[in-house]
C-alpha cells in the first residue's frame, strides 16, 4: 500500500473550502493516474496553497468514471477519481 499527495489547484481552493464546510460523506478528487500500489485504505494527503492541510483515508478508487460535485455543481468529466471518507479527515 502507498500513500498519495493530492494538490488542489489555486483556482479550486475556494470550491474545496465550500466542500469541506458542507461536510458530507465523501470527498472526491480527480487524479491524472492511480499509482500502482495505491489501494483502499491508503492515505491521501491534501496540499492547498502550498501547505499540507491534512489527510483522509481512501475508501475506493474509480478508474474510469465521471463525477459532478453535489456542492459546487462542477462537472469534472471522466477520468480517475479517489473517493475519500470525510469522517477520516485528520
């Protein structure tokens, strides 16, 4: 198992804050690829505006999916996504 680092683009920092404030069951992050040893149970460390803000535990990995954010309404299109339990945030 391997942990990963997920960066939030500066243009998405405000949306990430809205997602966090809304709470909920899961955070979803689109990634360009899934590292070979990344599995459910791995940690995803979040970097926002140059600082590590914390981490969450990956619940599942979606290899070829599509995602529309319920909070912001943004359509992230298709690709690879990490589904991270909100209650695991540290």
